[in-house]
């Protein structure tokens, strides 16, 4: 591959070689080309200002024993850079370096913050190092203390002997469950060792004992002492537990990976979050696999994992339990690729099949494989691209882990697979670590999958993504790719690929509303200097709005609230002393019980048109029977409390307006003052954390739910009403766990109205404290409260809950097992016998989208059967049997 990188070193210019046809800036002088790259970085920084959903990437680089660096990229939200800086310096003894900036007299920045790190440790030639341990300590800090969400961990080795280890950890917007959810890494090494890194609290330490027994029985493993500097527990596996060598027909490494995944998923609430594999040893004979788990109460529970490995050297491996005939179906489908069976073996319940294939383009093959599993009703959980060594040769390898979904409906959800190739530089410039090169041949390739009816979302994303690459990354159209001019490097291994990768995440998630699923990298070339990144996004059809959270409170004068009494139940010494303005605490069991009572007593199975279809709902239910509180968090915020206290002090107390949350009496209601009431606000977890820190902002009010009674912040007195707006975090992050704020509100004397209209102006003019929109007394639904003064709202609790749809569930009390009333009219329905039934949520979404696009019919393949839904004639036809059923359209689009 040719290269024509441009270079600059201060004001010194280096003339380029004759340009390759892929150098999109070859007509520019070196100075112009460098200035163009600099200008793009400036525009990207401006682009950051519009980003709401933040991502942070932390890269740990271990160069040798006691030698390493740390780089951080991403938007500075929630004070994360300041917190990380303090932690890295105080806990790890890191030294802050000059990362550069965008002024002309410094080096071009490849990251936002950079540190020298002496904490990396490595010994011997069996792969023993502390990268996994240090990664999990960082995860524990970012998640357990700052509440950021672990999104992905990926790794790679570079250097002439691949002895330099790079570990990238990506975090995304905070989620309150991170404050209580433990994480754990298990690393398998085919040389015969297992490492476990998990600093678990007393509540979860039983997991370690359970895994001790498991490794002892299944791996014939012995727990070794004296390795605390490298991991929390270190096991030596028995002879012949790990069979074969990397890529060999008798290797059982993939099978053992699924065995470990299934074991941990069988522990209550645990699931796999990230995985990455690589090879080491002179000829790549040894394989290592990092598996990171989290107790996130995943709705798929203990559903087993199936691992598919695509190897560019000509091998495919499939490992996992035999369920739903998946091995046979995949076997037949792989024949369409021309694959040939190359053997199989069993170990316990797990089956491993090997195939040979004429390797396809890896990006295309990955997209096609995910499409196949989506049609079966299986969901990709994780995929990981890496470079491995087989028979002494480097090659690309793609791992994909799938699980069967709970729904019998198999449909291809829209996915985007992105491949970012950072390009090549001039050989002589690679030797100078002070020179910055703009690399040549860099490009972006993409593959979309999804049902035809989702073409609108896919086409929109494709168009906007191309615009982003052209406008911000210097992109130009190629035959099957977009060439760009944004990737740079200094020396062989320092580069800005992580910085660019985070901008893709920001754009796809924040601006287009797609969910981030996967990031991985493989380092190509003899020493790994050529970087290839893979990103995967999925369109979930429901963008979760997150308010921008600027938390610069430096202008606040703490003396302003020094005389304001704090509530007696506050516990944070840091807040009460003035050291902190706010702290989020875990609720006590007594508080959680009180919140559950409040949820239950105000829950009514009354449907309204604001209730949106829920992917987790069964086909015959639109509404849960109960909202089960999983966890809750209380905010102690000195400034917001002071503001609320000042506003409430104006209340005369002449009238007390009743709200339903005031009964039954609990420790929560006992804390209320005259004129106060607890009210609900449905949202998503990241927004909940943001609102706890900033309070409500009136300019955001009604941005996603409308303004039926006028402009303001809407609250409800019934948990079932606010549940209509509750969302989970999307993209498999604490899936199925919705968020609701329970706010202390100054209700005072509200203006009660019964019809829609702009009543806020009237309430303000006539001296009312808020508006009560009472649809309950008119049509039997709910009452909502509209506030036009932010000071009247103190967001006190974030409640994380799960919807219970099964009325036979032991956690659903008998008195709550009642039928629904009201209607949403948001579902297409089919008549089955004498009853009308909602179509499955996934089908409903397709039909709604098709009707909106003016399509006459939709053809869907479900479980290998073709169904034709005629939108105009309102019929559904099973193509195989010819059976036709009547359908009726939703009342609300």
C-alpha cells in the first residue's frame, strides 16, 4: 500500500513524496494541508458544544515494567476531567503531561489529557501483567464513584514483538445504577492460567466463592498465592484443560469462553459487558481472552451465549450450547458462504464446530452474520475485532457473541457497522517522534443492515453521516468508502484515532439518536502501526433526550445558604460542611420500602395515548401490573434545597391541596412541610442524574412530551402516569430498567383546570403556585401538575424500576392483578378468533413506519416464515399457509 503522509514539526516543513491517488489533499502544499487538518480539529471542538450525551475514552498504555502512559479523550461533562486528574495523581501517582492545544505554537493535540504512568507491571513470558487489574480499578472509580457507565473495553498490542499493551476503556453518560452495580473481569490464558479482577463489597463477595468452586471443578484449577500485584485471584488450570493452540482444529478456547460466560450469566443479575481477545507468544500459539461482567439485572437473565469467530486466515469457529436448533440452522446458512465443516467436539453441554472458508471482506461478513441471527430472533451482545497471530502470521479475527431474545419475533433491526482506517505515513517520518504526520490512504467504510421498511432511518443516517465526514473530517467520495484527512500520528504509535473515534460516537448517538454498541480495534502491519477501528451502532427507534449538564457552580456563594437549615435526614458531612454542593447517596432499605409503597398506592392500570409501545411487553399486554423498585438514590443538594426553601417560605399555609402520594404515611411523607407534596417525573437514567445535579430547566420543559396545559415542568401524582415517559438507557445498558424522579414539590395553591389550553399564563397572572390539569374527574385518567417556577421543584430521588407484565409473578400483589381500562390506540391489532390482539411491538413499529411513508404493504420474514401485511386492505397473510386475518389500524400514530 502506498503512503503519502504530510508532516510538520513546528514551522519546519517536510516535502511529501508524489501523492497516491487516495491522498485527498494532494493538490495542497504541505503547509496548506497541515493548516486544513488543524482547522478540522478546531471545527470538531466547536462540534463538541452541541453534544449532550457524553463519551469518555481512557487509554492505558503499558510500554514495559514501570513504564506507561495514559491518554483521555472525550467531552468534559459532570466535572469528569477534574475528578480523573485528582484520582490519577493521588491514587496512581501519575504525572500530568502537556497534551498540546490548538494554538500554533504547540504540538497538535491527540487527546485532551495525557499522563506519565509508572504503575504498569509485567513479568515473565507467560503474559502475566497488571493491565486487567488496573483497568478494573479505573472502572470501579469511574462507575462506582462517578456513576459513569462502562460501555466497552478493547485492547491491542504493538511494537516489534507486540510487547506494548494498549487498553482502551470507553465510558458513556452516567447512570445511577453504576453506584451500586459491581463489575468483574475474568481473563483466560491458554497457557494454562485464569485471572480474576474484582474488588467486590461484602454483599457480593459470595460470587468469588462461587467462582472458586467453579474453576476448581470445571478447570481443575488451583488458586495460587502471591500474585496480588497482578490480579485479585490467580488460578493455574489443570493439565489439558486448555487444548490445542490458537486457531488449531482441536483448540477449545472458544468453547471455554462460552462456558465461563454461561456460568457468570447464571449468577443472579450478572451479564457480559465487554470482551476482547488476542494472541501472544513468538508464533501466536497462546491466546488470551478478557471478559468483563456487570451485575446489571439484564432482562435476558441466564440465556446462554453463542460465540462465532471469523478468522481471516480461513477458519470459522462456533461454540455454545445446542438450543433452538441454532447450530444446525447456522451450519446450513454457512454453506451459502461456501464453508466446509472441519470437525466438531463436545465438552459437557457445549458444542464446538469448526469450518473452513474463503475469507470474505470482514466488514461485510460481520453485517451478514448479524442479519442472519437477527432473523432467528437472536441478538448480538458484543463483537470484537482484533489482530491475532496464527502460524507466525498476523491476521484479523472477529468475535461475535449472540443470545436468544425472549421474543419469538425475528427481525433485522437497523445496525450500522463502521470501519475507520487511520492510514499510513512515510517510513522515515515514523522514526521521528516529534513530527506530526497527516496519514495517507485513510478512509471510512460503512455497512447498514435492517428491514426495508426501516430504510428511512437508514437512508437518513447514511446521508447525515456522509455530511459529517465531509464537513468535519475532510471527506471525499470513493468507490466503496469515504476518504478523509483527519488521522495523524507522531512516531509509530502515538496517534489521534481515539479522539476521532469519540467524535463518531458523539455524532451517531447524540445527533442521530442511534445507540452505541461496540468499539474495537486491530493493529495491522509488522509492528501494529496501522490502526483499524470498528464501531457498531443500532437504531432503537427512540432517542433518549439528555439535557446538557454544565455543572460549573464556581459562581455560587456558599455563604448564601449558610443559614438555611438542612433536613434532619441528610447524611452527607461534605455537603453540610460546605466542602461539596451536592452528593448522591444510596437510599436506605426503609426509604426503598416507602418508595415502593408510594408507587403501589398511586398505580392505576389506566391506559392513555401517552403510553408508548414497550419492546419488553408481551403481545397481550400494553401496561404492566406493577412497577418494581430495584434501587433508589437520594440527592442532597445544598443550593437547590436553599432555593426551594426560600420559595416555600413565601407560602401562607392557608390551603392544603391534597395529592395522592401523601398516603399511606411513611418516613417520606413525614418529612414534608405544609404546601409540599411528592410528585413523579418519568425520564431516562442519564437525564435523571443530570437533573439531580442541575435541577429542572424551564427552557427544556415539554421538549419531548408536549404542553397540554401550558409551558412548564410536568409532574404527576400517579406512578402509572409518569411511567408512560420512563425509559431505560438503551443499547443494552441496564436494559429494561427505567428511571423516575420523585421530587419534593411546592404545590401550594394550584389553579385546577379540566380542559387543555395555555393555563400557565392565567395562573401566573392570578397568583396561583402551579396548574393542576385534572383529567381524572372528566375522563377518569390522571391529574398532572405544571410548574412554571424552577425553584418550586427539588429533585430528591431517582428511582430505578422494572415493569412487571406477568400477573402471576409472585411480586405482583393480588389486589394489583386487575384488567386495564382506557386505551392507547397506538398498536396495530389482528383478530385471532373472536379477540383482537396487539401485534408484537417490533411488527407494530414496522407497520407504523410503513404507514407514515405511504407504503401499501410490508413483507416480513419471521422465524423463516413470510408474512404479508397489507396496510391499505388491513389484512395479514401467512404466505406458507395462505391464512388471512383481519387487522385494524391504531387510533394514534
